[in-house]
C-alpha cells in the first residue's frame, strides 16, 4: 500500500499486477507469480521454482534494499510486506519492468520501490541418484551474494518442509446425550436463547467500525450471512466474505468441528447468491507434543480437507474448493495445562457475477412463502439449546452430509441468481427457529413482518415409516402426558401427526445445516424444481404475514396460557394459544427484538 492517505490509488501494486496479468493473457504467455510472506524471498522463489519443476539462481546484490549492508540471510528471509516475485519469459521482461517502473512509477511513489530482475531459471542439477533426478528432486537452488555462493541446495529439499512423526491418541469424549423432558414454555426458551451471548446481535460491535472504506460495500455486516463488496470499478463482479467456526462442535468431534466450519462458511456465502470459490483457515489447538492434542489437530484438518473435497467447487466436477492459505496456532493452554477446545476458524470467499443480485436475510413482503431446505436431525450436541437451557454440551454433534450439502448449496445459489428468492438465512447456531426470528428482525432489528409456520410441514428425521398409503392407518393413539412443573414429557403422538423421532423442541433448535428461504408464491414450483434437479427437497413450511408475530402452529406438547398482549421477557405469562384443538406458539416481534438486541450488553455488564 502507498503511505499517502491523499492518493486515490491506495492499492497501486494490485492495479499494477493486474496490468501485468492482463498483458500476459493478451500475449498468451504463462507466468509465475507469488507474494512474499513467511521466510520472504527464500520461500517465495524456492516454491515458485519447485512448482514449475526447475531450479533457480538468485543474485542478492540485485535485490533492492531499504538499508545498506544487510546480511545475506536477512535479505533472503526478511518478511517486508507488499512484495511479489514473478517468473516471466525473457521476451516479456522489459515490458514487465516498464509497467511497474514507468507506467505506475514505483521508484517515485516510495523510496526503494521498483521492479528489477534478480535471477534466472536454471536447469542445472546435482549429481543425485537416478531416482532423485527422475522424481524432479535434484533441481538446484543457488543464491549468490557479493560474488560468492551462499546457498546451493536441492530445491525439492527446501520446499518439502520438516515432517514430524508424532504420536496421536484419540481423546475420549465422556459427555453423554442428555435425557430430559421437553420444556413446558418454549416461548421462554426461545427468548433466553436469543439473548444469550453467542446468539445475540453484534450490531454494537460492527457499528463501531467503519465499513465504508473506499465506498464499495454492497452488503454490510449484519445485513446478511456474508458481507459483499464491489471491488472493481465499472464492473458488476461482487466478492462475498464469511468467517465461521464453533469450538463446542470441536470439543465433541474435532473432525465434524472442522467439516461443519467449512460447510457453514460456504453456506453463508451462498446465502447472498455467491459461489464459494476459496477458503482460508485459522487452526487453533493445544500442545501438539501431547498425543491427544495432536489427534485433535489431525482430525480437525481431516475434516477441513474432506469437506472441501466432497462438497466441491461449483462448475468444476470433482474439484475441491481450494484452501489457498492459512495459519496454525498451537500451545493454546491454561497455566494448568488445559487445552482450548479444537477451534478451526474458516473464512470463505465467494464470487457474484452481478452484485446487484445479492440478497439480505430480512423478510421483504407479506404473502411470500417460507421454505425449509435441509432436514432436521437429532443433532443438538454443542447447540445453543443445550448450552443455555440445560448447561450441557451433549454428544450428537451436527454432521455434514456431503452430497446433500452440495445439492443444497448449489440449489440456493441458482435460485437466488434466478430471482426466485427474496431473502435467505442459513440454519446454524440456535437452529431453525432462531434463523426465522433473525429473518423477521433483520440485521439491524428494523424488520416489521411476521412469520406463520405449520409445524406439521417441517421435515425431520423419521423414527419409522408407515407402509400404508392410507393416512388413517398411520395414525397413532394419544398417550397420556406427565407434567413436571416447568417441563412436560410427551409419551405419544397426536392423531394424524407424523411419527418422527424428533420432539418439537429438538426440531426447532436442532443445528443441522440447512437454509430458510423467502419465496414469492409465483416462483414456488420453479424453485422446487431447481432443488429437485440437485436431488434435494425444498419444503414449504409457512408464510410471511403482516402481523408482527412469530406464530408456530401445530404444536402438541405445550401447555401455557393464551396470548393476550405483548409480555415482558421472563414473564410467567406465556404467549401460546390454542387454535382448532392444537397448541400454537406465539411470540411478538418486539419481544424477540428486545431479547436479541439487549443480550450482548447484558452479558458484558
């Protein structure tokens, strides 16, 4: 970057690089390009040479420096930022130098800045064994300083890295799945979860920072599951970015903690209509010298890798979503030696061909339909429900069903870009019901629409299938219920209800991956076909309503007084009413907003 806040071209190097790329493409020339990061020039040049299958000869006397008399090892390994190394044909060299030094005038922008030829590609080899030469491991990496050779090594040996053969021992996770009766008052449960620190609105935090640098923001923090910018002037191309991870999942299963982090980051990018195109990771683990911690790390990386491979890059058959960079933080322990939960954090970058098609999570119009994509499974391990209501972590961690995940992602992306979807939000922390509440409220709690859900339409994991085609033969007798004060356990099912394995509270708060979509009725059949083409079902579960209320109809195990007026959070007077012999959960929008917007501030007091 240029150290002058008054210059408009503050990312001059990026623009100069793009001009080089454009010219190389016009000439049909293949070039190598790499930025200088860890280990500086030594790393970048050796890696770019090894990748191409050639050796390199570098002359450190030709490297431009910020100060004189630096040692050769310092010149080689310094990590000064905003530097790049290119490998280009000799015929293209003069033009490259002209672009950087004359067209973009680097020498006059900053002292010492310029483009310069510092070395060449060579084919010289060591006299290594025939097997070494055959495998391409004997190409030489030669570095000269003041006329002397200060490094002469096989380039393959430099880049292959140090391989540790550490012992790994599976860590035994002892916590079990809790057995508990369903809460009597789901309204109180919902409000408590919405106000919890891990769910509550972060508006105070992201409002504190400037999101309008360069004025290219399309979707700002909080408006959608991913932020979107328009980085290229006079271009419709948009870039979406999301960052995700859940250490509670990693505590139960490092593998699924890694896999779900990848899947959710990709889901969030898909929610705005972008195609997930690249990943980067930040891996946070304990001491790798301890067998259990190293096993956690190995499993977490395996989860990342398999998710990127098995979900795949849209438009490229059997091609993984590339993990283009990342870093690892080890030895994260307390003074007593207790390690943090395995915490892989994944950032995903997505591309939109037309950023004007990007959508937010806030509901748009009454009368539109609400669709669920992604079945509800008994997967509440590490969930907000277990953490906040029961104070346990559980065991049934959310899993990624790779083939279905791919179909869901691609279906959402295609549907949004076809204009069939008006708002979209992925199902993650808090489950389906929290997702719907957040869509009602919008990122800045400015929403003014409600939602009515038919519980009977929500697809969940089936306990058993009735083979009869007659509905009457699939009905179940009503069995008695037992009341436990605050809790109620249902021992049976209502007549005519689906016989599912999941209780209603688990259906509402399960964190199995999925999406909630707002769809105009005129696009319903076309949207369903898009998902069907990917082998995925989209279920119509409700509609957007004018009334500012969340209404979930068809509940059969809830016992609370009927709704009369908006109640304060924590009140014993629930907002649940009886409709045509069934129970209906109703929570006013202003109650949802109050819980969600005040939760973080309350937790920090």
